[in-house]
């Protein structure tokens, strides 16, 4: 019997940009919602100041940010966390499969 690697099945980072990320809709991990318009915030990570930093993508506004030095900093080359892929590939469809510390960091990036 072949062992299935659940880690690779339940989440995957995909390189994209804030403007091109809309094609990942329905597969991206939603970590929260904007306070003023309730639009979804997706989990991302991006290289910033030499580090790989978790952040958020405001998909409706096509804007991505990472916390650094007490500020939200815009980023343009990002990786979006997917919790499942398109139908038929067997991925699980639960946000709870994403690491909790990753999601908490994005929802509260400056704490």
C-alpha cells in the first residue's frame, strides 16, 4: 500500500500576483474579512527585506500586504495558500487543515 502525503494534499503555495490571483478563487484559504466591506482576506506569503513573511491578500481590492516594522507593506510577487485544488484532484476542502499559527498571524499581523 502506498502512503499518501497528507501535507501536500491539503495545502499548497502557488506563486501569483495580487491582480492575477482571482483565478484561485474557491481554492484559497480565507483567513478573515475586511472590516469595512466584509470582503475576504486570503493567506499569502511574500519575500520582504530578505525574509519570507506571511501576509494577507485583499482579493476584491487586488492588494497584498505583509507586516514588517510595525506597518502593512504592499507586496506584488506573492504565494497564495490553497486549501484544495480544482474538482477531481482529491484535495480536502477544509480551511482547518492550514496551520493555525499561519492564519492567526495573518488575521492579526501586528500583534
